[in-house]
C-alpha cells in the first residue's frame, strides 16, 4: 500500500550513503529524461524532479540538492529555496509510514485532533518527529481537500477518509 | 430545488474513468464539434453562456479568454488550476478522480479557443497523488485515440497536456503563484499588471481556468448557451458543484443549478445539523469567506447574492459549524492555516497573519486582554488590501466577520478565561503546535 517502501523498486537506495555520490538509478533516470521533454525550460522541470528525488530516496538530502542543481543548471541556493518553500518536500528523512493528519476546520469539528493526539501518545512521538524505530512520522497538515469525508489521514500518498480513533488503530495494525 | 446530475453525470457509472465509458456516453463529441467551428465562435458561445469562473472570483470565462492577444510574439498557454486547497473545498477532486476525460475534453476545446499550443498543464496539488495517476492514465488513453497529439482529428490543431504536481502550497492556487510554480520557482505571486492574459507563464499570454470551469465547456459546446443559461438566474448561470462539510449529517459534493438556497441545502439535502445541535455559523465559500449567522442563511448561493449578504461564494466550500464549536477556536484554526500558507513575500500578510493567530490563540487559552477584539480588527485593517495577492484579504475574512458577529462570545471568553459553557473542546491546548 505504501508507495515509498517496500514496494518501491529503488528501496535499497532509499537513504543515500553519504560516501556514495547521489545518482538516479536507471529507471529514475528514464523518468527524469521524460520530465525534461515535457517543459520548455530546464528550470520548469525542478518540481517534478524533486518529486522524483523523494520517490527514490524518501527525502531531499543536501547532496540531492547539489545533484539536482547540476542536472538542471541551477544554483544549490535556488534548488534549496524551492525545497524549503513547499511543504511536501521532506528536508529530513521520514518514517516508512508518513502519517499526515489533517486538522483544519472541517476535520477539526469531526474530531481530527483526537486522532492526532492518539497517534502522538500511542507511538510516543512528538508532533512532526519520527519514532525511534524509523517506522512512523506523525505530522499535522493543512487542508487535504477531502472535507466531505473528514477526518482524513494521509499515509504516504494514500488518503484514508472518514477516520476515527478506532479505524486509526486498525490501520496502524496493518502498517507494519 | 432538486439535485441535478449534469457535471457529475458520469461519476456513478462503473469504470467511469475509462475512455470507452466516456465515449459511450457521447464523450469527445464536443471536441469534434468545436474543431469545426472557428476559435472566435467557440469563445463567443462561452461568452453567451454567461459562465463565471468556478475557482472563486467568479470572473466571466469567455471574457477572460477574449483578453488573450491574437498574434502574440510568444506562444499562448492554457493552465488548469487543480490546486484545490481552500479549506472546505473538494469538488474538483471528484471530477479529476471520477471523470478525468470531461476535464481533458474541456481543456482541448479551451486551448483551441484561445489559440494555445502545443502544451498545457494541469497543475494539481501534490497531495492528490491518486488524482494525478488517474489523469495520467486518461491522458495516455486520449493520446492513443488521437484526441491529443499532432493534428487532432485532422483539424491541423496540435495539442498535448502534462500533469504538473504541486508540492503543498495553498498560494499556488493564486493564478500568478501557480504560474511561478509551473516555471519551477517558489510560488510567490507576481505584481499585476501585467495580467497573465498578456504576460503569463514562460513569458507568453496565459489563461488559468479552474477544473470545474473547464469541465463545463464541453457541456456548453454540446448543448448550447441557452441550455446552460436555463440553469440558475441571469449573470449566475449553469450547473454548480457545492461542497458541504463540517457539522452536517450528510456532508459531500452536491450539484444544483446555480443559486440553491443555503438553508434548504443544509437542512433538506444535507440532513441538518449533526447530533441535532443548533446551527451557529456557516462559512459559505471556503475558509476565506466571511461567516454568516443562522439568521442570514436564507439566501440563494450564487456569486451576487452571497456578495450582497457581505460574504462570498468563492469556491462554494460550505463549512457548517454547530453551537458546540467555540468560535474563537474555529477562527484560530483558520488563522493558523493562513499564517502557515502566507508565502512570506509581503510584510503585512507575512507578519499580520502570524499576529492574528497569536492573539486568537491567547484568547482561546484564557489569556486574552479586554482590548483584543478591537486589536484583531485593527490588525485586520493593516493587512487587508496591503499585499500583492488576495491571501491577506482572505485571512481577515473570517476574523473580521467573527469578531463583529460574535463579539459577545469573544468578550465572554476574555472575561471568563474560558469557552462558552455549551461548547466542547475539539483540541488539547497542551499539545505543542508545530512551527510553520
């Protein structure tokens, strides 16, 4: 169900070894070359390329910022500026399961904070932090655009709608 | 007023995302028809339909198209705004995930009308990963059948679409922020003028249309402007998707002719208030729209009527709040959203939204000061209209309206250092809130 790991074809390379240069594996390189053909400028390929980096390694490391800069002829500062502007680019490694709880108004009045509190307590983790075993990261996120089926919890790229604490527990049991 | 199934006609069909199902239902007929018309005839038809953009501002779509200069030195671009991030709004997602070909067909026709080629982008918010995969698959199907690519249906018109995923920034739903983001930059809005119709993405004339707007285009081509105008009232025409969320029994996306009565929508179609509690406030058009009190909701939900009532229809994201919700807490949550999403470019918005959040938070925590209600109003006055885009104005909408309409509750809160007795706690105040 998760798309980053373990079904991800590049899973062994998910966290780059700092001694190894960061280079796209062949399949990702193919995707990158395709991305370049879809935009009139190299710079416009930056956002999809960063998504690809995150798909491969799970986060955007400083080394990856340098690598992307070289690929697209952009300064590291430009690339990092974009990485830090957008919420979805992880600037540090996240757990195997990235639990993103929407707590905006429509979810809040359907008791989304109960789910959020429950996750923090049960997994014994501070908001925004990752559990010691590297399995789960719990974050509060802004509106996920699924207010009609509130509360919503996004796990990696997948939405889980009409959630409550009981359903969250059942879901956690599946996410091992 | 009864519900209709016009825009959402296909979504209940099995396998509704496949091109074969779409073609069986008469799909891509509008492209065939439009490509035999001249560009001006297509634009005129959309103008005649009096359709107003469904993204929030309600600007007439045909007029927007006609602002694009002919024979501009640089290519003309069409961008589809699928960055649906306004809290309370979830209508575009239904179209993209359930009926992607309707959007694609609308884009082909719109691109033809404005003379855009050979590429357009669907800028979809990054969180809609599933929607992006559905669209990608649908685009492949459309290419295989010859509705996208070179010389579409022998008309000489070349056109293709790419799905561009955002990465979690509400501001990229603002059209110039979206343009910046498509170019690979931080999504910070531009100074206007020049307007996107003159200089937009990659320096060329650009039209940015919402998903629902583009999805209406094939319907207009197939059925004509008069048919489209038969829904709703003059100047507020067409079928419209309404998103209802919050404390109602049956939240969801509802389709009506433009102008369903808000009270009827909440009580007759959405089953009334959750748990038989009392209605406290309604936000009629997404988080940025000023709140309405229960005695103000007997009004038709169209652009003009809601504006006359002192709010806005916006993206038609209706958030219903019952009397168990502390109004200070609700407004704090929205203020937190805007503080988080302010792009940081203009000082009044960047600083002001954070101050609004802080002051609301201290009132909620029982540390409010007697002058805080007026302080919120004066801070709002220093944000509104003082930044490049409308995010600052959006942030003050719920603040001003709630302070004015629920002043007693704010004062009670400040005086008693607690919420009204009938309210329920929806969050723990001791939980650390992550920094923006």
